[in-house]
C-alpha cells in the first residue's frame, strides 16, 4: 500500500514536470506580450520591465528558473497586478472555487444518483420518463445558458436568491446548480443504465430467492454494484466542474480561481496563467489518485496492491 | 404419501414486443418429501421458467400466470402476496442457479451473503449467523471456512462458488431445493463432486430436490423420478428405471440416443435433428411433431392425452393409442446392460 502510494506520487511529479514544461513553451510560442496593451509602452520602459521580470534571459535559463521555483510552489509576482504574488492570488481566490466546486459535486452526485435509481426502479414508467427528460435537458443545455435561465427565474422573477457575487450561502446556490447540471444529468443516465444492468443480473435473483424484500435487494445488493461506474466517473466529474467554473464564476461575478484564470489569459499575465495551470493540474492529479483509492474501497475485486493498481 | 408440492396445469406466458411467448403450457407434476425429481429437456423447453415460477421469481410483467396452480403444503403460491412469498423464499423453498460465476454478489463477502437469510428467517444475530455460516461452509466442503467466510466471490473457484451457493440455499433448512442446471457451467470432475455433495446433503437434511438439467446422464445417479419437458409441456414422466429402460415417448428416445453410453463406445451419439418449436407460435398438437420420425397426420393438430403405463409412468404420445402402428424405440435409445443406475 505504502509502496503503491509512493509510486503514484512519483507519477504525479513526473506528470507535473511535463505539464509545467509544456505550458512554459506554449506560453513562449503564443504571440503578444504582457506589456502589449492599448497604451504602448516606450521601448525604454518595456526593456526595463523585461529586465525586471527576467524576460531578457535566454529561454533555457528562464525555463530552469521557472521549473525550479514551480516545484517550490513559487510562481513569482503577477505581471499585471503590481505587488501581488501568484501564490497570494491563488490563496485568495481558491476558497471560493473550492466551496462552489464541492457544492456542485455534491449536488451532481446526490441528485444524479437518485434520479438514476428512480428511473431504473420505475423502468418504463412515469418516474423513468420524468427523470430521463430532466437528464436529456440537463445534458443538452450548456451551463452558461442554464446559469442565465436560473438567474432570470430565481433572482429576477421570483427574487428568491441573489443574482450574483459571493457573500453568503444563498449566493452559492444558483452558481452551484448551474455548474452541477450537466454532470448531474450525465450521472443520472449512467446510474440508470448500470442499475438496470445490475437489476437483471443473476445475483439479484439469488438475493430475491433468499426472501429479501425488494427494498433490501435494491439498496443493499444492487446499489453498491451499480454505483461503480459513477465512482469511475468522479475523475472526469472533477474536470468538468473545474472547466465549468471558468464560465460560471464569470457569469456570477465570483472572485474565484476560475475567474482569475480567465482574466489572466485575457491579460496575458504569464506568471498567473502558469501558476493557476500548475495548481489546477496538481488538483486534478490528486483527485484522480483519491478516486482510484476510493474505487479500491468500493470494489473488492480491485485490490490496491504493491504491484500497482490492477484489475 | 404426503405431497409437498403439487403443480397443476401451470401456464406462464410472456408479453414481448413481437408476440406472446407461451413458455410453459399446462405443466403438472408432484414432489414428495425427501425425494429428488429431475426435470429434463433441451434448452428453451421452459424448465427455468417453471422452476423460477415456483418461487415466484419470474419477472411479472413481462411474465404472467396464464392458468394453473402451485400448491405448497396445500396452499396456492400463485395467490400469495409478495410479502407472504418473501417469508417462503429461502426458508421453505430455495434455489441454486446455473452459473456460479454470476449468481453471487461480487461486492459482498460470502459470509454476509449466507447470513442474510439466517438473519431474516431465523432471527439470528450477526454473530450467530456468522458462526452458522462457518458451519455451513464446512458442511459443503469448503476448506478453511473460518478464513474463507470473509472472502469475496472472486477469491473462490467456480466449484467452490457453487458450494457456497448450496450453503446459502440450505442455510435455513428448506423443504424444497430447486437446482437449475447446477453443474452445467462446471468442469466434468467438479460436476460429479457437486452432484455427490447434493446427494449427501439431501440424506442429512431430508430436503426434497427438483433437479433441472438438459443432460440425462446427470439424472441417472441423482434422481428418483424424471419429468421430460419439451416445448413448454411435460411429454413423459416416470421413475428413473422407467425412463431409462422403458421409455415410450420418441422425444425421450431422442434424449437417450444423444447420451453417451458406457458399454458401446463405438456407436455414434445421435443428436435429435431440428430445433425446438417457437413458443411465440406454439404448435397446435404435439410439440415434438416437427422433429418426430413417427409423426402422423393426427399429431399435428391434436395434443395427445397422457397414457398411464404404470402407477408412476405417464406418456403423452399418439403412438400409445391402440389404433396407432406398433413402433419400437431405435437401437441407440436402448440403455441395455449399461450401468446407468448407480
Ligand atoms: N423474461 C422473458 N421474456 C420473454 N421470454 C422469455 C423470458 N424468459 C424466458 N422466456 C422464454 O421462455 C422459453 C423457455 O425458457 P427457459 O425456461 O429459460 O428454458 P430452459 O430453462 O428450458 O432452457 C424460451 O423460449 C424463452 O425465450
Ligand atoms: Mg434454463
């Protein structure tokens, strides 16, 4: 187990190395510079700025400097916002995104699984059709349209929830729901089909032949097996919530990390772009590791062994 | 003699998109206490549907009872509510299935799967059920049961899983054990072990067994009576000696011809040509008419009545009518001198 974890950590570090390298050179290749905005700087001033941020150094020197400090989680100062370190920006904005993301994941999982189970148990009945209509709508409506619809109904028409910003729990509801919709619908469909498969399997017949009630059979025998595909979807779920947050935070005016990332890209704020990219990567790689460990807990056939994750 | 189970004119149909599939079309049989009845027939003849309906495990819908009754200790199971059935399943009647690889829950330990029935029907505590589980695993011949009980199905071999299934089925000392092709998915050597085990356990516990199989070879050593099923009907029934040494139905002859025999190894196995009837559009007369070498005009449109050949043997075939021509069973169907009854 310890050996397995160590191995996975080494993989994470190697992946990070590649991610950092690739982003660094992509940034170099991208046209434009952080100082190219509407008001052009004088050449003298630009040279001075480049000097200050080490942009004059030969590229390989810049690269190794960057790599070295990235692994210490130091991404240097922001180029656009004078006096702010990238690490500070991340530390300030990430908590908003974290709350929003966790909330959205919980909504997507709980309601998605519930809808899927209802649909499967009420197969080809009203409950099934209702759940699947919700699911198809959820998958086909993009999150930014969902966000606008939610704002219109709940904030403008009903005046029930705040339309934007992030000041209280009530503020988090609409963006979290908007963020959760698509993965929720996906989970509902996944759960439905896997639950239907499981309900038709032989061991469910065995369970019934013992005299267990429908409820015990569904929840004790079927659910645990049917939820396995949803557990494997947790990795992609985190990705989907993360990328979704770029738009949703913008629409709801939430000062989260997704928003910072988008702003940094429009500003060509190199250091912030790379810092957030690396941070997002770490987040993803760690979530994927956690999901794999969780899968080993849920499915006894998958053993987390010293030989690595194996089927 | 006390009848434990009496099935009368049982009919089960399935509503499918294309048609109504008449899987079981008026099946009657009886089961005495402590006996073993084999139900034999090719796949698709309605054996599993019959077996599962005895426990009301047939999915309804699409399935439905289209007539008949299932009397267990004199009470009609087709009339019971779902919750009444729950207290019968696993306690009075249990079942083991064909494929031990898929009939155990992969995410639950064997011990828990055995314990469930005990907790439900015998009000045992978890601890008691666990201890009883260890005993049961020992009883079905699983080595090292204290350790094995905490393992998951994937840690067991196929034969051991079927043993575990038997332990689950016998946990509450049921009166009837239905074994639906319990050895079909297993290696030949393991097959014999499992059949031996079932026979041993029957002697110890006195459970009556309905053994379902498509292989007459399995029947000889395991059962006392045989019902031959074809096209949703029982075409012939009798005790083992009658079915092997004095069979009267051409379908039974066909089954015997396709069974490997011990003494005349050179002879070729003869499979019955053709395939079973489509139960979505079942034949009006005898179900075997399309494949029967002795079929007469009459057979096509009229289902023969049973002819009682002895107290125990009944056969539904027009050849037994006094007006029909005399027909002898083919050479290949004669189990002469072969020691099949062990
Ligand atoms: N759920 C179902 N829906 C429709 N038809 C079914 C269903 N279950 C069984 N049947 C049909 O019933 C017939 C008998 O099947 P079965 O009892 O499984 O045969 P056996 O066990 O003798 O091989 C088959 O023609 C099969 O297609
Ligand atoms: Mg079958």
